[in-house]
């Protein structure tokens, strides 16, 4: 049975739309997977000097917050991150601070600032990792949200705000 001209045009239109959607979505999906792989592969030093990786928190909802001691917006959002981590850790949330700074600066800063979540030191290698994760400018603060399966689901350049963070975490923790 031959297709009518109308049916053939409809099928062709659907095919073109599917191809266009694939061309738009595929690079984002592939970049997200590549970014997640780069994040999982990265090795950092914890404040106690031990080697750590993001995989240490596999199965949790992760908020990976890139920051520096010299960055005022980074410093301003720390109390919000502490508060959310303390409130939601029992539901499977972990916040990991990834310092794009020197170890002595971070250690000195954390002596006077109460931070209840893990801090990892990336030094300048954190800038390249941020770029692989979609932050082309390398600006701070930069936050990457990772679901329980290890997929990057959201990125945020700039300081987080309470309502925004609560909404994102509610969505991630309920799925």
C-alpha cells in the first residue's frame, strides 16, 4: 500500500523535527555525561590531607560548590549551604565544597568559619574542571547539582539564593 502525498509529507516533517531535536539535545546530553565523568574522575585533597573524589558520596544527592576564600559571594552563601546540609543530610543530601584556592588559605579560613560539610581542595585545577562542567568563564561561585545516579542535573553560576536552592533540592530529593 503506497503512502499518500499528504502522509509522506507528514512523516517527512516528523523526521525533520526529530532530527532537529536530536541535533539540539544530543550535544547537551553528551556534554552533561562528559562533565559527570570528569567530575567523578577528579581527585582532590581533603582538609585532613587525604585523597578524595566525588564518588566517595555515591548514591547521595550532591551539591558540588566551587568557591574560594577570596570570593565575597562564595563566602556569603556558605551559611545557606551549611543550613541546607544540616537540615537535609538525613534525606540523602551532601554538600561538597570544592575550593579553587590554596590549601593554606582554605585551612586558615575554615578555622574561623563553621562549615559542616566536606571541603576539598582543588587549587587551580578546579578552574579547568569547572570549564569541563560548563562554566566557560571560570567564574565563582559555581555549583553543580548531581542526582543519586551520578548525573549532573543542574548548574548554577553565581551565588545561590535560599528559595532557589530549596526548590532544586526538593526536586532532587523527591525523585
